[in-house]
C-alpha cells in the first residue's frame, strides 16, 4: 500500500500538478490530496486504507452511491457486448427517450461525453440558430472550460469580458458579456445595450459552482421575459442540477414558481451518465434541426453515445424514478444541512445552509449570499480549517468553499449522525 503523499509526489512527476482536474490538487485548502482506491455506497477509501463519508460523489454523478448493483450489472453486461462502435445503437435511443420523457421542454437531445462539450455545443447551436454572436454569462457560474466561457467581467457593461485563463485570446472573449448573478437592473441594462445582438444567455439555475446560490424568482422571471422579447435563447446549464435537485430538474422547480417558464436549450451531464463520461444538450425540434447532419451547426464525437456510458446512464435514471426516491433523498439532505446548522448554532459559529433534492451548500456566514462577490467574502481560513477537521474525522467535503455538496441514496442516517458529530468536533 502506498501512502497519499508518496502517490502525490509520483503523480506530480508525470501529471501537471499531479492531477487531471485542478480542484483535486487541494490547492485552495492545502494539504495532500487523498488518492482514492475504491468506493462502496456512501464511502470512498484512500490509498492508506482510510474510509471517508463521501459528499462529493464525483462532483455530482454518483446519486446512487458507489457500486450500485443495478448499475454495475448494466455496465458490465454492456462492456461484454462491446466498448465502442462509432455507429448508432439502440441504447442511445432508449437514453434519449428516457431523458425527453423527464424533460418536457426538450423534443430532441444530442449525447456527448462531457459537460464542457455539451455547453460549448449549446452555445454554438444558439449562435447558429439565431445568426448572432454575443452571449451573456454570469459571474460565479461555471460551464466547463471552453475558451469563450472562461471569461470574467470587463470594466463596464459596454465593454466585453476578459479571459480568465492564459491561452484564451482576448478576441475570443469579445463576444462574451459577464454579468452579476441575481442582478435584475444590470440584466435589463445589458439587454437594452446588446439585446438584438444576443444569441443566448447561459445560466446555472442553482449555481453549484459558487457553492449553492439560487437564481431568485424575480431574476429568472425577468431573464426569461428579456430573452423572449429580444429573440435571444435561454440556455439552462443543468449539468449539476439535472436529475439531482429533483426528477424534473431545476427547470421543474422554476416551472412551479414561474407560470409558463421553460428554457430554449437545456444542458445535462453528471447524473445522466451515472459516473461514466456522458452529457447531453437538447431543445425543440425547431432549434435542433440546425445541428449537423440536418443543419449547418457542426458537432460530433468519436465516443458520443458510448454503449457502456449509455448503459450506466440508463440504469441510473431508472433507479432514480423509483417511487419515493427523491422524497427520501431530499429529506435526508435536509436533515444533514439542518443538523449542520444546528451544530453551528450550538457552537456560536455563523452558518447558513440551503439544499434542494440531493444537492446542498453551506456558508460560514449568517445569511445566504446572492452572488459571487458575496460568496467570496467567506472566511477562507476558517473554511479550510473546517474542511481539514472534517477530513481528519473521515468526512470528505469538497476541497474549496465555492463548491456544492452531494448526498446519495446510499448515505444512511448513521452516516448523517457521524457527519454531525464530526462537524461538532471540527467547529470546536
Ligand atoms: N456546467 C456545470 C454547471 C458544471 O458544474 C460543470 C462541471 N462541474 C460543467 C458544466 C462542465 O462539465 P465537465 O466537467 O463534465 O466538462
């Protein structure tokens, strides 16, 4: 058995920073990343044989926990039949049918292999369908690492965004307008200035990339109205929220709150692949007809609709539709966050929490923040100490204060109780 530090050093010799996705490196919180050997149910085990209650769940996909028997059976059976064909299969139709049944705002869907690919293609589709170039995104929302989406706000509404990554030319960012989340006045101003040039607005309906911040109902209402009035498409990035906050996803929640609400394009990932590389974007037939091979918007993928990934996604989607699944997951997640808030109150630590379905957020502050700037006022040192206190006690939270947490169907009441005990110790 190797220890985590030895593996980290070995990894750093051959992989930049020792990781294949930056947040795994524990840069924000410090310390040595845990190298995971296996997962079972609600637990992951590291290279040193330590067990953790897992609240990351691969950053969202593992809604059933690790190694769910129905999923493993479906995946191994599919693998025996063939890993990839690069030709259509019936399982792709089944998965598309299943997704469309659950998301009535879409009439057709295209399967891809990552959330990044799906949002990139959704933006291209919106631009192709509207013959416009500019789009709006919101600060604190993450939509994958496409060039035009790695952009932060410029100096004012009349100026365009600046790349947040080296290697992204300023010209690529010049069509991206970055606004503050939940700021209705700024949204109205941006539409007044650029409305007729906007291909789309892309948004995380509940922003899990700034921990857990909901789009307010007035904000979402106005966003839908402005898009419709100006002929811009509303792209809902449900990569994280899709089939995670409820069976009807976040759009289902907003449909209940805003009469007639629906996105023009939706993007899914994570849960629909159940832990295998799979994501999707979809819309009405009218919009999807612009996509190759029907239309001029090009999009493709060697592994798109992969037979093993689709088997994994299908098995996962079938499990989460069983009666009572989301009721139980929602109640359990709520018990966790309310329990954490209770422990913090006992300890006199400022704390606020929110959750929806199996997704949650907590902030070491008295009130829930409404935008990225407010999230970033969190006491980072205090968060890092809390994170390491929990990790030492066998609870694996996201190693950064701007990430959401995830509960799976495999988490038990005993796991929740153990987590609250750990929190009592860590907050002390
Ligand atoms: N959109 C959202 C809302 C996400 O949370 C993520 C990933 N965390 C992505 C897009 C990108 O997905 P992927 O990492 O699969 O490329």
